[in-house]
C-alpha cells in the first residue's frame, strides 16, 4: 500500500450547505468574571461573632441560675432551722411535766379512779371524786 493512496481528503461539501449549517466562530475579548469576597467575609464574621457571643450568653445564664439556686438554698436552710426550733418547742410543751404544770395553773385537778353509773338505780358505783 502506498502512502499516497492512504491519504484521503474529506469530501467537499457544496458551498450552500456549508454556510447554512455552521456559522463562523470568533473569539470574543472580555474580562474574567470574578466573584466578590464580601459575602464570604460577612458570613465568616457572623459565624465568628456567634461563636463568641453564644458561650458568653450561656455562661451569663448559668451564673444567674447559680445565684438563684444559692438564694433558694439559703431560704431553705433558714426554714429548716426554724422548723427544728419549732419542733423542739413543741416537744418541750408536750412533755407530761409541762402539761401537768399548765393544767394546774388553769385550776385543773387530777382525775380520780373511774366509776360506773347505774341507770336503773341512778347511783355511781365505784370510783372516787377528783381531789
């Protein structure tokens, strides 16, 4: 095979068909569209500010809650101390010796032995009157 025979040329198209199917292409000079960095910088600043402000707000809330819990704990301790004092006073007043003193100061006397009332005869059987 000869090299001349291996070379082929594309078939020529008619002039009329070439013009209608493919327009002439040309290079248009222009500038590269560059993206603005402003939106990226704004988003980065917002994220940075949120990362700084959020922990400060959370820490402030935690400190306020801690102070509120401390105040409530102090109130609870005071109320528990008052409850212990009142409980001690109640035990002192409710003791048998204190009750007897209070009754005597009001004019009460110890009861005698119990007796039975007979409804048929209308008499008291047994027992002693109070002294």
